[in-house]
């Protein structure tokens, strides 16, 4: 799929492509023969994942998907067991990272055999993230046992981070990884990616296969979407620029969370409109941001042997046949359905161990800052005039809600529950479209993709740029809905 002479190592562990292939016609290539066995394996794996993530079912008075039901049932029915499980993962992450870092710095002697069994190289990181994981291991027992000052363990700070974020992510990633891995290893990624090529590359400058990451976030969780991104990146199918764009523009909130925000703000009757507005915001902001710094400056480098998508031209029918050919070829060489599921669960468990401590330490600091300091009130004062000029009511309340989403995506909704309907709609769509927040997605990105690297300052800049774009778009949407009498 690529010319080996077209890339070379720029530094240890980094490879760069120097030439771009011209588009080929689908009709000019030999497609894989469609045989019953591989087609059946791909079809069954795809159907299992499709049903689990995409088929809507009624549940406790609302419509959701089986994935959301399973996660909610576990966390709601067994909160203590889920807490013990999450605590164990965070403590394991702190211990394994500490052992790996001490060994790397020649401060601890560990035999090669034990190092291989513990996969110590997987847990190595920078000094900063080592400290974050250790801090998470210290804080986890405090929050689990609810011992400590009220400002730390209260429902709006430690209770929110532990009960809403940590427990959910700890359960979501391993379970989601089981079914996502069926897509990735048994043809689903190739099929979805092939069908999405004519859209994703021209609009967002990323491979068509990135559509699966987006769908995984949309129907499951941003954490599942980021798991897919890491998996594909390690296989050489995403460059560093692809990863940066996907993580910051398409690691979206799930459909279920959109419903939670709508219900919290008493806008559930407008859920379809809010959801469509959210999709428009994601698309428009993505189209703009991928074409300007910092995203446009990220190098097209790979951490594995590059396997980029080859551009093709063809009709819709030819693309369907081509997508099926690619999927069948992958399914034929892939593992069994059971094997792919087990490997997905193990990989998801390792990823949860890796990132939960970072999410806890950084996320708790961000939420405490938002809840117990006037920082965001002070920063948002100049925005009050901007919100007033845009014609959004309750500007004094809306202004801090506009920027406080950088700490946690649910806080903006809580700030405007008593505001005018136009203000509530404005913040509802804005909060679910900003994507980058430091209670979860930002530390996940920085820890999972330290080899990109995704830096703190760039995430702050991207949050500000997204917010500027979104405020203008959503203000126009809000006035349109008000004009037709829906607000």
C-alpha cells in the first residue's frame, strides 16, 4: 500500500512519509475474492458490534444502546465493587509506573524476565505523568473511603470526579474495547474506513478509517474512541497529525450524555435539534481547525511502519465492493471472534490502568479550581459584554459557563439551570461541543499519546479557538430557534 522508499526514520522510533500517492481507480485493482468463511466472520463480528453500540432499545423510560445499559447497570448495581475495582486499577498504575521508572533510571534492579512479564516498558512515561499517576494512587483511597476535607471529597468535587468520571471510565474502556476490537481486527475498520474516505480526507484531512473512532465516541464514549485511535496509531495507520486531529476534534461526547445535558436543562423536547446542532458544530469547527495551527503544524510522522490509506476514485457501488473486499481480507487473516474479544478486553484493562490515575489527579485539581476559586468568574468578566452583544440573555451567568467547560463538561449546564431558555440552549450545545476538558479528555490525550506529543498549552489554545468558533455558530442557531418560536 506504500512505497518503502517514500519514508525513512527521522529520529528513533519515528518514521515520516515523503511522497504522496496519486489516486488510483478502484476498477483497476484486483479485489479480494468473497468467500463464505471470511465473510461470515466479518459479518458476525460487525453485527455484534453494531447491535451493542448502535441499536436503540428502551430502558427505564428512555431509549439508549446496549453498551450504555451494561455500563450503567454495573456502576449503579455494584457501586462498591466498581469502586474497589477502580481503586485497584489506579493503585496498580501507580506501582507499575514507579517500578518501571525506577528501573529505567537504574535506581531499582529488576530481572529481564520479570520486566517482560510485567511489561514494564509499557508503563514508562515522563517525570510529570509519573507524578500524576502516583498522585492519583494517593488520592484514590481518600475519595473511595470518603476521608478528608469537604472541599476535596464533596459531591461537586471529589464525588463528581470519582463517582461520575473514574467509575464510568474504569468500566467503559475494558468493556468497550471488547467490541471495538472486533471492528478493528476483523474487518469493520477497513469497511467503515473505505466507505468514509471520500468524506473524511477532503473535509477533515484525516483517513477514512477515522470515521470509526468518531462513531465509537458518538455511540459509546470518548474513552472508547481514544482507545481505537491508540490501537490504529500503533499499527502505523495514523500519523501524529491524524492522532492530534482525531483526539481534539472527534473524541466527542456520547449520545447518552447529550440526553443527560438536555434533561438537566429542561430541554429534552428539543433533543433532536440539540443533537443535530451538536453534529453541525463538530463538523464546522473540525473543518476550520485542521487547516490552521497548531493542528496544521503537527508533522506527518508515524511511530510504526507507515501504512497510510491509498487514495482511490470510484462510484458508490465500486466503493461498497472495495470496502467489502478490504474487510474480508482483514477478517481472513485476523484472529477468531473470541480471541479478538479477549485481546480487546486485556488491552482495555491495561489502558485503564495506565490513564485512570492521571485523570483522577488532574481532573480533581481542575474541578476544585472551578468550584472553590473565583478564577473563572474573573476570567469571564470581559466575556459578559460579548455575550450581551450576541443577544444571549443572562450574560452574567452565561459568560463563566462559556469557559468553565475546560475543567469539566457538565459544570456549564449546572450553572445555567435557572437561566432563560435561549441561554440554556446556548450552553447546552456549547458544553457538549467543546470536547477538551481537563477532568478527563485532556489528561487522557496527554498520557495516552505522549509520543505525539499532545501538550497542555496546545490543548488550552485549541479549547479557546473551538470556543470562539462555537460561540458564533451557536449564537446564530439560538436566534434562529427563537425566531421560529422554539425557544
